[in-house]
C-alpha cells in the first residue's frame, strides 16, 4: 500500500475493497476555507429552513439503504440479515431535528430587572470535525452531524479507513439534498493529518469515537488550541441479573447484547454478574442460545454472526480468552461447532466463559468481540463493587422487577447510562456520555446542543 492511500480490507475474504488517495495539504486547506465561508452564511439561515435541508439529507441517505446494507457487510462484517443502521439513524436524526428549536432558544435571566433586557443566546461554535469509527459507521456519525448542522455549524467528516464508503454516502446524501457547497465535507485523512488539523486550531470542536489511545492522541493534538472535544472511548459494560429478575428475558436480551455485531458495539455487554439464585439457569440458557449462532459470510442471509472487522481484532479476543483459560476460566462453547473460525482469519467463534475473576484481562480490558465472562454474586453490594471495578464507564444494565431498586443501584454505579431490563441501545432523548477512561462530553438529547454551541450573553440597558 502506498503511503498516500487509505485502503479498506474486507474481513469477508481479506481482499482489498476500497482504496482512496489521501488529501493533499492544499485540498485540506481548501475544505476548511470553504467550510468557514459556508458556515458564515448558514448560521443566519432560519432554523426551519435548516431543518428542511437536514431532513432532505436524511431522506436522501435513507433512500440508499438497499446499497448500504451489503456495503456494511463488506466493509466490517455485519450480516445483511439485520438490515443496516438506518432505522436508528432516522430515529436519532428526527429527534434532534424536532428538539432543535427548544434546545437553541435564548435563556432569560433568572430574575426580572426593570430597564434591562437580559438573555443568553446559543451561538454555533463554527467548524466541527467528526472523527467517526467503523463499528456503527452511520449511527455514530449521525449523533453529531445532525445537531451540529441544526445548530448552525459546518461539519468536516473523517471516517475510519475500514468504512470509507460510509463517509462517501454521507457526502452523496448531502449533495443530493442541495446542502450549501462546502458546508459538509467528507475528508480522506491519515492520523497525522487529522492531528495537524487539530493542532492548527482551525476547527472549533472535535467529536471523536474510538479507542482510549486514540482519544489521548486527539487531546494531545488539540492541546493549547482551546478546541472543545467530545470523546467516546473504550468500554467494558457490565450487566447485573438480580434475584428478582425475569430470567428468561435476561438470558435472551443479554446474549443479544453481548454478541450482536460480533460484540463490536460501543455499549455491548462484556461482563455479566448473576445472582446465585439464577446463576446455573443463566449460564445454561446462555450457552444454549450462543450455540445457535451461525458464523459465516455476512452477505448470506443464514449468517447471524459475521467476521470481526479485522483479523487483528479477532486475535486480540483470542489472546484474552487464552489468557483467561490459562488462569482457570472455563470455556463453554466448542469452536469446532463454528468451522468458519480457522484460528487465522477475522472469523471468530463466540465464547461464554465462567470461573472468571477480575485478574483476567477478559474481565477488565475492552474485548470488543464475541466473548463474555459470567460471574456469580450473592448481593447487590457485591455486584455494584464488581461493576465499578473498571477503568471504563459507558453503560451498565440491571435486570430486576424493582424500578426503585434499579434507580438506587444506578446511583452507585460509575457509568454514563443506567439501563433496566435492556441494554445496547441509545435513546436520543437521553444524553450519551461516559465517565473515567470512556471519555467526556455528551451527544444526543438537548445537551448535545450545549456542546455544539457557545453561550453569548446580552445585557441591554434602556435609558
């Protein structure tokens, strides 16, 4: 591969799928200049007109679904049977469009002061850089792109090399919707080029979804520029099956939450703590469901578990599983039942581990793959301690019939989102955020607009 190219290797067969040349410095400068010029006009476009343009973009994107679904399978391995991401994309985008007017309206001063008009208006930050990941190439990017445009910003998108075609689809939809020239631009950038853009101070806000190491690199690059950052980084999301849980519902939902998309979900379940009352039944039921997965070519309708996005990701999970077994963990899934897993490709058999504990990397470090560890607990207090024993904090899920107990447990958990009787889902009306090494900032909900705007106070005295 030439140093001047970005290449996507399909996990289906290891062949080159897409190759694109990196942008020149001159092309990057032109994109930034054009975006600034377009944003200067866009910020003054009435909000209802912005909503019309953004809605037209959404419609144009959704119309591509038949082509997009196999592209996702080819780029990162998700089976076509699941129909892509546009149901969630539409839900999130339409919600953020719908709440824009209320979220962006001026705030009046807390008290009246005769002879003065006082308010706080929300102004766009200006130019927003979105650095998007490959695992959900449309869902993750839409979280920032839509509210950024609705707030009056321009957007530059740098998509992951594994999902280059998704960035191009965003650009095609913007163009078909008649978005002002330069307001949105899909860029082909290396990590170094992305870092140089940030260190130059030429963008006003960057939203990054990716690894902890990537987030640290983003922070270092932006240091001293006062560029604001939104970072969604690693996760090791836990679940707790309480004594009063509906056990059949818990098994069905948690297996799906752990293994959907081959475990390559930002808020996928990676460790499960089960009350001793339900432990044996939960493990038995989970094994039964996991053995029903069909690992294979994601372009085939019968496939329910595709390859991981790259062999190196599969190898990391293989290593974690091997280390756990060497320390005494027990594996319950026979890889021979998943012949597509030869041990040397991106195809990886799912795995359920018991007799695990927190000295094992599979229970502490992000796996981002089709493996889950299950531990027995005796009480809420033990579950809370173990759920918090992590460097990460994106989401945590509690299976219980007691809403008050779920809320009380949630208040003790170090996490950005608390679920009850569900997992692996983003509600666009709620802030998507994390704590500890999972990052900072928030997307979705009305709070997203606070990160994509800046307050401007008006203190107007009448004489």
